[in-house]
C-alpha cells in the first residue's frame, strides 16, 4: 500500500503506536456508548432508549468519567494492537507488491485479513474482553472491578487466562474482516487518486477522508460480528455455548435489528478512528523517515 511503506527502516510500531494511543483517548466515549447499547438485551423496557439516554444515565450515575470506563484496557492495548496491525500488513504487503512497488486491491484485502487475524489473537481479544467486562460491570448494582489491574487480576483469578479470551472466534472474524475491508478500501482509493503516478503526494485531509470512508465501509460490513463479540465477552457470556449459539439466540429473541445495535456511535468512532490513525501514522512516518534517513 503506497504511502504506508516505512522506507528507511523506520519501525512500524513507533508511528502506529503513537497514532493508536491518541485516537483512543479522543474517541473512547463513543466506544463506551456503543458497547452499552450492544449489551442492552431486549427487555420491557430496555435500559437505554438510545444514544442520548445512555450518555445521560451514565453521566448522572457516574459523572463524565463514567464515559471513560474501560479506557485503560484499550489504551494499554492500543500501542501493541496498532503495531501488530501495521507491522504485519507491512510485512505481507512488501511480499505482495508487483515489480513497480504497487499493491493491488485484492492483495491488499488479503494482507489486511492477515493483519486483522494476528492482532485479534495477540492483542485485541484479551483487550476487548477486559474492556467489555469493565463497561458491563458499571451497570451492576455492586461493581466489583476497582481498576484495570484489579479487574484483570479478578478475571484471571475467577476464570483463568481463558477468561481474557472469551469470544475469540467472533473477535478473529470481526478483526479479520475489519482490516480486510479497511485496507482494501484505502488501497483502492489511494491507487485511484495516484493514477499513473505512484509517487504523487496525498494531502493529509485527503488521507483522512479516505480513512473515514474505509472505516464506514467496515462498520456497515461487520457490525453484526461486533455485536456477537460484545455479547460473548460480557458478564452474561455464560449463556452462550458458542459464537453460533450467540448469533442464533440474538436472532431468535431480538430479531435482525439487534445485530446493528450501536451502529451510529460505532460509525462515529470508527470513521474518526481510522481517519486519525492513517493521518497520524503517515505524518509520523514522514518525520521519522527524515530523522532516521541515512542516504
């Protein structure tokens, strides 16, 4: 993927880690709301009437800081997650480019799929499991997790390391499809923009626009998997025998619309997320390439 190459040996973990950390701090409240809406199973009436009501109830009960419940788990995981994602994509794409250094859209999709699967297994599944449990715990009558490390210790004590890997299959499916869609769309747009000139510079705002489009495509493409993943990682995960069982129960008791719970807040977060990450990543790459340039 032109524009993502690190050139003069700049390690991918540096720019991608910086980008990931900044993005999470900016967008986390939308992630919190999305997760709460996805955990809110059909009831008479449901706990939340919508996005605004979720925000209102959270702030009334826990203050503004309540919207950042679970942030630490994502923040601690954002640097390794982004490093794995971009590092694996760089590795795979460097072997998939043609003689002119161009990466076509189909190969980009496969490279993105590989990057998504690796980040899911190595980082995202335990990180997301802890995040979902923290957010779900806040709605309990007597929250039991006092902080990130206390929460992780309690989860491992009660469920072992397996407790941090709930919903692995759903997470792999979600992250694999996420990155396959995003890198496919991003590569397609950049190749279209550059045309016959692979060295054509891209304005950061254009990069951000392309990133937002890629993020939106991934939201509409795999939100059902995100809902299933969230349910499989919540405090009520024991109700589901498997990823398929979870999907079937949601369909049977809540209908098709339940698979798109949290779409609006997720759309806002993901579009901003992907746009910010790609802009910061590429701009930091430019700076680091100048700093470490050896020619």
